[in-house]
C-alpha cells in the first residue's frame, strides 16, 4: 500500500557543463527524468546506482553505461570513488528532496565533486482506508513491511493517530534497514533486515514466519 505519493519536480533545464556521470539512489529519480527534454544528454553519461532495480530502470530509460553498487549510499560512494580518474571528477546526484544518507559529503571527502539536484519529492498520505484500520483492529494482519524511513514514519504516525496503542504496539514490523525502523519507537516487535535490500527483507520475513 503506497504511503508516499510521487511528485516529479525536475528543473526545466539541467546544467550538465563539466558533469562526468550521474548518481541515482531510487527508481523514482529515473521516472522523474524519463520525459525530460534533455533525457538523451543525461543517458549519454555513465550512471552509478545504489541497487540493481534502479540500474534496470536506468537501462530501460536509455542509459548504456550503468554500474550498480547493489548496496546502500555508502556502498554507492565507494563504487564511484573506486572508479575515479581523469574522466570522473564531477558527479550529478539526481535525488529526492528528502533523503537519507549524504552521498555528496562522502564523495567530496574522497575528492570527487558532487552536485545534488532534487528531481522528485514524496508526499506522505494523510489517511488510510477505513478498511485497513478495521482489519488491524481485528488482528487480520500478521505484520507490516517497511521499505524506507519516511514510509515508516508515515505509517507509525497514522497508527498512533487512529488506533489504540494495544492494537498496533505488538504488531510485527519488518524493516529493510535501521533507518526504516526509526519511526517505530515504542513498538515492541521490530525486526531489521541483515542488509538494506529487498531480498534480505523477504529472507527475514520468511525466517520469522
């Protein structure tokens, strides 16, 4: 169930002067530029991605040189830094308005200039369908999966605003990372995947079931 609404906000024009590569940490960033007038210019650059799904989205959009860290933001920074050279000195990070991890700082520490440019934002929903709250009250859900910090914060806010504590406090929460679990302070049954990847989250879920 989507808890954040995707709102693309790319600039009318990208300043690509001196840019050697782009970095992306979400498929949403790819969605935000897919219909941009400068897509061909962007896809002519090497693309460094945080994970394989973002890499696949880049290839579908037309990027030919795509390199996936299959990791987190720190892993992406390490991948870019390990590729640094005379042809890779300045990176354009196509990001969300609100983001976890500081890719720019990690790259700057390693000697690579990084320009962070938000191209989309995710707006939290203000409510959930009444049927969801009714099923929670009936104990129909065996747990919830959380894929990001903001979705976790949004879900925890909605639970505490609309349900008595005894209904949600013992509901199992399966989070893809420690950051994704941060909003669930006060919840009694929070589990965190061994690595910030979907397969690790599903492995956690299967192991706990």
